[in-house]
C-alpha cells in the first residue's frame, strides 16, 4: 500500500517530484494507476511471458503523461547505489520498490537523473495524473484581505477531493540552496501539502506538510516539539498527531505565508474530452526549467 511516510529523498535534488509522489500516495489508487501492470512476469527464451506467478522479471511499465500524451516507460529493477551498497537516490523506508521505480521511470523519460534535479511540483503532478495545472491563489502576507481570500480558496480546494496540492518555500536571502533552513523550514524547497484544517473552538488555521527528506520539520507553534506539550493533548487527539521524526508537521496559516512563496495545484482528470496538436518551441528563445534564472524570476 503506497504511503507518503515511506518516501525518502536521496542525493538527487528532486524534492519537487518526490513531494508529488507524497501527494499521490494520499490516494493510493493514483499511484497504482501510474503502473501499467501490477506484476511483470519473467520471459521465456522465445520472448513470451512464462506465466510463472510469484517470479519477477525485474521489469516495470510506468504510464506518464508528457506533452499532452500518455507514454509507457519501461525500466528494470537496477538502481544506483553508493559505495556502501545503499540506495543513492530516492527510496522507501521499507522494502517496497515503488518509489525507486517511479523516480527511475521519470528520469528515463527526461533522459537522465540529472535532468530532474530541479522543477516544480505542479509539473510532476500533471505528468503523473494527466491533470491540469491550476493558477494558485496569490499569497500576500501583508494583506489581511488577501490572506483571507487565499485561505478560503486553498481550504475549498483541499476539501473538494478533486485537487492535489503542494507548496514551495522562498530561497534563502543569501541565495543559498536547500541546505539552508530557518526554524526547520528549508529554503528553496518543495513540500507536499497533505491536509488543511480549521479547528474549533481554538480558531486555528493549520496546514499539514511533508518534507520529502523524511526529516527536518517546522520548529514553531504546533510543530512536533510544541504539539508534544501536555497542555496540547486535545489538539493532538483532534489532529491524529504522532510523535515521529518523519518530515511531517503542522504549521499555522500565518506562519506558512511567511516562509512559503507559492501553492501548487493540479486538478485531477474527470470525464474529459481532449484534443491535442503536435509542435515544439525550439531555438535560442525556447524556455527551459522555470528554476533557471534565464527563464523565471525567484522569490
């Protein structure tokens, strides 16, 4: 059973893709839909499936939606390892391979692991589901009206069940990458947005986030240390909080807007009728990854 708690980021800077996997794992059927088959059987010498159940061919078919088309990417079960024999890139906390397989298939689709070093959560969500990216609400920390409007939109989307949500933080003031953090929030980093809750009678507006590293969590109000205080037993029970160093934490809306620059939104496909046309934007003016300075600004 796919579980967002299983995902651990490795040496590759693909937090955006792994956050998308965490979001998908909240609805396990979405992860299962990405796999072309549940099991790939070993082949006979003639190239046909042997039909021997319980044996694995070590081959997986993964369905990804790229540039408006569904493509099946076939990968094997050989994964990069360190000199210690441990997984070099993303892995599961347990023994399941689905995290490794999906990361390898996504890297294969783009040409290499290095090609998925940076990106945006919404792009990965679209590629994994065939959904549509939705323009996010504008986060304006200095505007009470803007904050109220943004909260209501995010809460409505989260509760509808038809949208997948992620969040990205601002870069460090000195331009540093995701090795810098403030109060446990990593700069220039992507998180899965798992839940949005308004509590009563406390009147708190809370968001549940997951760091794909599987560690390093918010250290402020309603973070793990604060949640564990005896006087917060009622809130712990209400939120189903567990004391684990798993990268999952709760944060207040007013704190969220101070550290996060954007919310990523993907609308899941329904009974759509689609039409597409083939073409490309090529040449010196063609855009690349939005993270690059030549194609997009920074927070």
